C-alpha cells in the first residue's frame, strides 16, 4: 500500500478566528483506512516551490472511513504550513495525505482515562472521545483555554457530564494536581498542549506517586528557526545548506537524500540519524534522545534539531 493518498478537501469551516477545520475525502468517494483515537496524518503542501509537510491530529470519527478531518491553528510567525492551509486551501483542493499513524494511543490496560488538553492540544482527544464512547470505557476530559473566543474545541466537544471546560478569563484555571489526585488505581492520564501544561501534569503525577507508565504526553511542536548551517553527507561528501526557516530534514529531502520519517516532530524516533563528526554543538529540540545521547553528540533528529559550529558529518 502506498504511504500517501491524494485526497480532496470537501469542507472548510472556521471554528475561531485562528482555527479552521478541514475535511478530506477520496476524490472517488472510496473508503479511507480506519484509525484509532490519537492518530495523526502528514499533509503535503506545495508552497511556491517549497514542499512543506506538517503533521496534524485526526479529529474525526475513527470508525468512519468516509473522510478525515483536522483542525489547524494559524500561526502568522510560523514556518508557513498553517498559513498555506488557511490562505491557499479551499473546497476542491487536492493534497497528498499520509496514512494515519498513532503515537498517542489510548492504553488498553487502563481502568479509566483522564484526558487533559490545553488550547489546540484538544485535537487528538476529539477522536479518542468517540472511541471511548463506542467502547463504553470510563473517562473524563478537561479542556483549558485562555478565553471563550480561543476555545476551538467548544464547537466540537460533546455536551456530556464527562467533559469539563476551564476558561481562564472566567476565573476557572485548570489545576493538574487536583485532576490527578484521588483517581482510582489503574487510571491513565493523557496530556496534550503547551509545554508548561505537559510539565505541570507530569510533575503532579510524579508528586502523587503515579507510575510513569500511566502518564502519557504528546507535544505539538514545529521545527524551530535558527541560524543557517551546513552539513556533509558522509557517504558522498556532498554538502547541504540548511536555511534559517528550514529543518534539516526538509533540506535533506530537497537534496533528494532519503531519510525515513513519521511524526516530523521529534517524538517517534524514525528519522534518528548517526553523526560521524561534530565540530560544534547540536541543538537538540526532540523528545526522543536521552540526555546521555544528546551529550554524546553522535545522533541527531533531523526533523527538529539544528547545528552551530564548523562541521557536522552525517552517517548517511
């Protein structure tokens, strides 16, 4: 089976001034592969000579193969992918979309699921809610946003007793410790959102004695910009320039150097690449390598990490 599908945008719906929902369907209405809650797809965006690839959580029903839906927040100071989706994609646009992949699945061993979302981090939980409802498993969801206007999830969340919304401007700030305290044995917690929220949930879980295996996190991150740098391909000696707003993975792809990838966010480990020589400092921005591996400077995650120095030779 091909790794990608050519799909057509059939619906574009603004949820807030900054967040828009996009629905993709097969041009011939063929059924799409089903997925599990928490899965994501990678959307290819041919943007004025630059091929961008961004990962987005699927927010639609995992049991409905008629289409895939994503929600995209516009980031005007970002690298361009969200601007492309908001500015150049309309009903009828055809784009290449990857098969679904899940790095944030619900743990089937859990007796109960506590879902904690901040801002656009609500997206992976929307499909998980449908899965939990169908399987009739106990859960509660807590969704935090700064204001009603920014809470894109309000239009997509079911109105049930298990869903709790925390709006900061209304004086209802989320307290991760209070959410985790007193949960029954066997409960698993899942958090997606800003790094501060993820850290607060993880710290609260550790403080309350939760097993690490019962705490799950997904960070939504884009490759950070930085100074341009150059890398050398060890097998050929070819030198490749990486621009200030380009990831190393994107530069390698543009030079037709094959690198395996999946999440493009430094979480899955698929693009891990060996380093033959490093005269300088690798700027690690991934969620995969251990502190010891980062310090050794013998591995790099090209989807997220950058380099400062004189010479970086990749084991490619």
